[in-house]
C-alpha cells in the first residue's frame, strides 16, 4: 500500500511537470516493464523501444491517470501491454528463435549436466511461448512470468477475467501440444 501511495504522489507531481518525479518512476518500474516487453517481443532492442514509447505515453498522459481506478503499476503495464501488442501486430513473423534468453540463466550450477538440461528445457519453454498468438503470449507472460493476478492481467489487456482465463486455457493447451505432456 505504501508503494501505491508513493507511486500516486510521483504521478501527481509528474502530471504537474516534475521531471524528477518522472525519472524516479522510470527508475522504479523500468526493470519489470522491460522484462514484460522482452518476454513478449522476444528482442532486446524492440523491448527497449516499446518501453521507451510506453514511458513517453505515461509522461504525456499523466493527467489521465486515476488512482481511484487502478494502481499506477496496473496503468503502466496496460500501456506497456498495448504498446507491445501494437508492435507485434505490425511486426514481421519471427525468422529465428528467441535471441539471448540463455544470458538470463545462471552458468554456475553445481552440476554442469543438470544446468545444461535446465537451460535446454527453459529454452524449449521460451520457444514454445514464442509460438503463441500475441494475446495468449501476453497473458502467459503477465500471469506466469510476472506474477500478475488474473484480475490485474485482465485489466492490463483490457479484457474481463473470464476472457483472460479463456486465453490462458488456450495457451496452456497449445503449450502442452508443443511441449508434450510431462506424464506421458
């Protein structure tokens, strides 16, 4: 709750033209915003561009933020989500697998074979997620990678919770088909 109050105060100051408040909000939220964008867009440069565009929208539309309707983080991730989905709709299909995901995984596992198997399995999951349609991919990223509640993810995607749950069911079914069942 304290974080929400602090964010709201920073947005209020930002709406009044306080660039220091804006920079502070960017510093607080950039890492997670970039992680969301990267997991959806599958490319660092595209993710950086999308997050920059999203924060530009936050700055220019700060006066529209209503703390009675949502937390700042929900409003921000709605903007990030829409920016990413817009970019995906305009983008060419992927011609290669996800770039540089393996950099995120630790190389200092005690058992080299286990570490290799873990990285290979993680890559399979990421590649499978990359094959999902944009809305399903975004739902998976928000709910399973970023830990959003279904209500928060639905709000970010401008859906009702039932529609989000339907996206997740379809995504899990697709992922199960691509990855195979762990039990058989």
